[in-house]
C-alpha cells in the first residue's frame, strides 16, 4: 500500500485541485488494483475541511499562519503558528508514514512541505496560476518536483524541478447528464440559464449586485447562484428571503445555494457563468467551452485573477468587469447583451479554438513516478 498526504487550502482555488487529485488517485486505484491511502492535511478553519470531507477524504488539521508581503503585527504571531504547524506536520508524518506529499498551495501547505523535507518525505507541489503564489515560492525550495499549469510560471522555480502538467480538474464536471441535471435543478428549460458564483467562500460584492438586478433578469432567464458564507452567511439568507417573496412562476427561475455540491450538474445546464476567476474556475470553463463574465478578485496576489481571466478574454470566450467598475447597471447590461444577441454563440465558437490545460493524465504520471509505481496506462 502506498500512502500520500494531500495538502492545500485557504480558498476553493487551492482545495478543488487537491480533491480533484484525490479523485484521480482513487480512479487509478480502482483500475490498477494498487492500494493508495490518502490523508488530507489542512487548516482548522479553512474551506478545505468542508470540501475534503464532502469528497470523502480523511482530514486532519494543523496550525498555520498567513504569509503577508506587508508589515503587520500579526506576522510575528503567525511566525509562531507556522513553526507550530511544522511540528504538527512532523507528528502527522511520523504517525501516517506517507510515501509522498502532494500540495496545491495556500498558506497551510508550507508547514507540511517543510516538514516533509525534514522527514525525507518527497513533495510534489502544483502551481495553478501564471503568477506563482508566495506559499508555493517558499514551498518550492523544499519540494522534489513542481508541477505547473502554465509555462509562464516556470520563471519562479528552478528549471530542474519543474514539469508542465496542466491543472487537475474534477472529472465529475465532464460526466454530468443534462437531462438528469434538469430533474435535480428544476428551472425553466425554455430559458437561458446563468450560474453566478463568488467561489466557495462567496463574494459579498457580487451577491449584493445580483440582488439588485434579479427582478429584471428573472423575467427572461434562470439564475442559479452560489452565495458562499459571504457577509457571515447573511447573503445566503437575504437571497432565500428574496426568492420566497417571488410569485410562483418566477420562483422557478431562481435557485439559491450556499455551496454547490455537484457543480457538474449546474455547468451542464448553464449557458453563461458569472464568477470570480481563480485558476480552477477558468480552466474548468475552458475545458467545458462555457462562456463567462469574470469579476477578478482585486486584492489577489500579483493581480493573478485578472491574468487568469485574460486567458479567456483574449480568445473571445469571456468578458472581464473589474471590481472598481462593477455596478448593477453594468452587470445587467453585460449579461443581457451576451444572452440576447449573437454574442453567446460567438463566444462558444471562440472557446473551441483555445487549448485546454487539463492536466489529469500528466499529473497522475508525475505522482506515480514519485510513488515509484508503474503507470499501467502507459
């Protein structure tokens, strides 16, 4: 039996590729007969715990701190939290005895990868974005191999360690059945459907903006919205109350989720996505050839979300509305123009020309090499 620790979190952008990799290993286990035991190591309060447990991954938490590029008194406290996290991780490694560590980044991953280095446990880290995150830049010094989605991020790491694999994507997004999805999500099939999501953590600005334009939009389209726990969960409750006050006909045009369990079904019936532009989201939409309106997170390190969104915008598969320009009027106009003109069809056509960065096969190959397992599909 081979054992692997998977780590990464702080946001869905790190956690989703981690659970996609766990699923990839489970699928390989079923096909090959090779036994692989997985343990997910995350933070105590991060979204990765919810995502990991919902995807049936054994989970254990460690102490961690935020890595800031600016002065803050919290940095001093977080230094001690990170050091404690390293010792937490060393203890977990000694008990679990993993053959390797796989990390998708985020603050929680740094103590785990460093602990792996000191316990002689090889680590493979994955960088999802073109601009490498600070956590991966640090972890990369202690990792055996660094898997990249984009060649552009290779400048941040030693060439001898890097392998361009693409990004791991959840296979469930490709397997959804549209007819079945409509039974699970009973919206009006004759209308176009827009999926709105601020990511796993939610986006208060987007939720608030959508709430103001829903009355007009619902007259001519379905809206499926994932609020996350934005504004301490108040956004979710506000949208539920809004839906309750709609007449019965319009209620059929709106579905509100706090968190979407199976986004594959949502994607299957969606014509347009309005979302943040984390690397995972952008690459999933590229793979599915699903047009988007992106509202990049303005405070993302190195403006990485804007750069992610630009990959789709340059080919004509997405439009970007920067946070500073987001108003109810602009968002409503953008959605209407895409859905009520020939623009949607044009965006879909453009997406057929863009390369997928779907990295499941290459990433599995790298992990199996690290585990010293022969790939039976070679």
